């Protein structure tokens, strides 16, 4: 409904609009709020609003890096009450992450207490922990009092908060960021601050530098947990030039020699954002499920540092093979998805390249420098104005004292006094009846003339020309009075400041300020000087945070990842003989060694033997179900023979209603004859039915009530089929198609019943079967039963088994 109908009974305070527009407008508002105020960081200071407000609240609480700690509950409470009206739990969680050296490359919060660990344990409650800022956080706030950035009202208008922090280093790339907004996300890895500043200096020197050149300074991320980057350099370059990509990160490990040929692998660094406890659980699961059968044990011996022991099953195993298997099957190797989606100027979300992010930071630093310089100039101008007034007061000290002492409004008198003319001591007003005699000497001060101080004349500060009270031109000689600021400064001047040396100190201070002001004017007028100043500041930051700071050196190294070869299972498993036993109810086990196949074994009550054959631990076993699906088992993963074994249905996803038709050893390159109860079938290569998952692999398509009936290895050039009606049909094998999956073609036609059994044989050798007495009989004259595929066949030869099975 697009049109709105006016309702006379509608409340005038209510509004009516189309539902589509109402939902769209409100959802857009929510999306923009999420993007700008929650999820995406600002390219200038690299912070989200919650982090920025936490640091500003800590600054207002005077929690400097050299000061004391304060309860985290107080910090999160002040942040919530004054600047961030959200849950205090979310604020505390964000603050705790800023204190975790395994989460953030350069922590911004110095935490005291339990702030979580790399195992994934949560921080203690905020009432139990304390915090203060680090020097890295103070560097982000440097210049906040010098009008370096804009301030805006907080959520309720009581206070003001900075819209962005001055940020003296590229924090966005130094510490990284991650977040999910509406329709977009960001995931920026941390980097080494020394390398980032090197790239910034190069970009200042060569503004048109390309991303490939910057990669000479920033070769890749530098994660707080270390590790080894194995991504090819060309892929890293592509990711940084487009702002999107992925980077492979591996754990750092080495081999410890235990003597006598024994060894163990020791993991000392794990990939970024991987919880150690879950990693250990995953490695233990690989051992239990035998997905990495060459791994014998995993032990976590970590204390302050990480130390995970990986024990191989045999000393003859190649360490590289073991670790490559673990890299493939666990989080010892991860892919970090890079997505540099940031807010440019705090407003526009955009996926940026490395150069664009650094350029945004440098342009912001120039803006901060200009604003701080102008702020400093305003301070200098104000101080110079005060100094000028103070110098005037010192050159006319007696006159100033006289005015302050006897005038009814000394401030107005100072402001409107003509300081360029000679002046008699306190000339009375026409109607002034006051007594101008000194209370100490009784001398009438009306008659006294002010004379220049001889010592001042000798020093060259004053001249005796022009009369007493002259203002030298180098002091900005003026005939008008003092300004309001100057008069106020003179009136607020302490008596102890009237000593003789104060005059020279004022002159020296003024000269230094004038020199500084001239330098600031030159700086504001020259873009080259501005970039030079920014470069000097960045060099100071690099020196402070790379050489003088712990963890300043690069933590993550680079290496080439060799191609992981597909090693056959038998190369990883020690070849040992076993005897596979599977009961009628589907309980399977592996007896050690090749035992006699007629040996009496124990089974559960009501159960008995069904399949028993010799195999080796390196073999794969194929299970064929009545649903036409193949399931694959590893002989090395079978339960031991001490007990009754385990149900096959728990090892693979075999439905309860499906019957196990056959269980045999997989022979690569062999072919199988498959047939259904409806008399359809085909030949399938055995390699095509090996499944990689528990769900198995469908080969023969059947639909109830039809079920799979035959699965036999192909051996010969002819096929023999017998139906439930005891009719036998013989045809050549080449009449059957070879396919990986399907229903197949008709093998034999039936008026009633279905297929009972099928087999392959060599026509020249004849068809064999076992008679009821257990003797093997062979029929070579088969012309009576030979026909084309899909025929009805003839009655079975005399002596054919009553169960209609060939063997």
C-alpha cells in the first residue's frame, strides 16, 4: 500500500507513511549508526568510538603510565556514564582487550590483575582488576589540549569528547582492528610500528610511491603471538594493493633431540587469535580419531611462554611430514582474512590499500601539526602582550606603583595612561582633595619628578633623551595605554617579582617567544617545513617505540611453505598384520596378527561371526550397504581385539535399516560388479567408490522396495545371473556399461520375484558353484544358458544350490 489515507480519528502526534519507506529509513539509520559508531575504525587514529572514549575517560581520571592504577569498574563506569551509554560489560570487555598483549600488538591499557589469557579464559570481574594507560595510549592523546582535533558534545550534552585522537603514530595498522557492520566488515592485522614509520617517511619523501615500494618497508603483518607467515610475497602484495586478501600463518616449532634417535616437536608460538586450549583439544581429537596416526601424544607444558610437546609414534617418522599433517588438520596453520575497510575522515567507509591508509594518517598528522602550531601562536601572542605590559611596568615602576597605590580605579588608570610622555608623580585631579604625602617620609609626592634609573640608562634599557618615562622603540613604544590583559597582568604581579633581574628575564623570554613565533610563521607558510617537522616527529616516535620499548622488534617471521605432498596412508602407518572380524550384528574389531580364520572367537549373546579375513594396518576397508552406498574404514583405526569391538554404524553414518552386504579390503585399480534386487546393474571402478567422509559414497541407485543385492570383484569375461525363480542367464561382460554411479542396465528379466545372485567368470574355464555337499562343481557347456543381456534365462543346471547362490 503506497498511498496514505487520512484518518480523522488519528492522533495528531502520530505519523503515517508507507511501511516500505518506514522500515527502509529506520534500517538505513541503524546501518549507518552501526558502521560509523560501532564496527569500523577511523583511518586517522585507528580507534572505534568505544576505545576512543575509554582512553579519553582514563585521561580525565589522570591514569598516566607513570601514575597509579584505578579500579576497572570505575573506568568503565565513568566511560558509560559520561561518553558511551552502553552496557558496562561491553565497555569492560573492550578495555580488557586493549590490555591483552596476545590480542593487541602494542597494548594501550596497562592492566593489573587477571585480564584473561591465551587459553581463552575470560578476564576477572571489573571490581577485581585495575588499569592505567600505557605510553602508547599517551602518544595517541598527545596534543589533545592544543586544539589538535575537534570536540563534540557527548550523548547528553553535559560534556565534550574528541571526535578523533591526535595519534602520533599509525595506530590503525600498528594494532589492527576487526568488526562486523551491516553489509560490510573489517579485519586489519597488526604491524610493526618501526616498519610502518619507515613506510610513512618514504611516502613523505616520495608522495607518488607505489604499493610495491612500500612493501619493502612493510613486508607483512607482525602478529603479537609471533608465528611464521608462509604466504607467497606476490599474494601479500596483491592483498595490500587491493585491501582484500588472505595470509597463511603457521605456528613456530623446532625439534628437540631426546637421544638414541628419539625426538619430539616443540611448538613455541601459535597463530594469532587461536585459543591454545582449543588447539590442544583439537590435537588430542586427531590422536583419538587417528586422523593423524603418526602423532602419538600431545602435552601442554606452557607457563608464561608457550610450550606444546608433540610426540611422534615412531622415531623414524619425518618431522616435516608430521608437522605438515598437523598444519593441514588443525589450527597450527590458519588463514588471516585481510579486509582493510575503514572510515576515511571518520565519515566514508572504504576498502583502502596500504598506501591509502598511510596517506590518510599522514594528511591527518599535517592537519594536527597546523592546528597545534596555530594554537601555540595564539598562546605566544597572548604571552607577548602580557610581557609587553610587564616590561612597560618595569620601565615605569614608580609610576605604576603610584597609580596602584593612590588611584581609585588603578586598572582603568593603567589602561588610559599615556606612557610615552614625561610624568610627574601622581598629578592630582582638579577636584581631588586627597593627601598625597608619603605615610613613611611625610614628603609631598606631588612635587616629585620621576627620573630615569641611572643603572637602566647605563645598561641601555632607557635613554635620558625625551624625558622621564620614555618607552624604548624596541619595546614597541606606544602612546596609548595598556590593554585589559596587560593591565590585569600588572595588577596580579607579585611583589617578589619586582627584583632587578626580573626585567632582563622578561626581555629574554620575549626574545625567545618572538623567535619561536617567527619559526611557527615560517612553518605555517611552508608545506615542505611541515612535512619535515612531521618526519622528525615520526623518527622520534620510532626511536622511542622500537628501541626503548619491549616487543619493539618484529615478532612474526617469513618462510616458504613447501608443497604438502599427498602421502599415502601406508607411508604414515607402521605396516602390521591384523585379522578383521565383523559379527552378524555389525560389531567390528581387529585382532593382532594373522590368526587362523577358523579359530573360535567370542561374540555377544545372540551374535556370531560373519566376516573374517586377514589384512594389514595400512589397508582400507570398503563396506557395501543395501542402500547401494559404499563406506570406507581405515584398518589402522579399527578397535582392538581384546573386547567385542565397536558397531560399524558408529564409525560411519550407516542407517539402522540398512544391511551390510559385504566387507572387504580395497584393492586399487580393481573393478566391481554391482546389481540390485530388481535385476539392474553395472561395473564400477573400485577407486571411484572410496569415500572420504563418514557419509560414504553412493554408487548403485536404488529406490524402495528395491535394494542392492550383489557386490563382487570382476574376474573374467562373462557374467552369470540367477533369479529367485532359479533361472540362470549367462552373457558377456562387455555388454555391461562401466560407470561411477547410476541405476545400471537390465541384467535379467523376471515375471515375478527378482535377482538372487550374480557373478563373473572366465567363459573358457566354465561356471563353478558349490553343491549342497560342499563340493565344487563346474559346468563348461553353457550354450543352453548363454543369451543376450536382459533375457529370462533357463532353469539352473542339476546340482545347483537351493539358496540360488553361486558361492
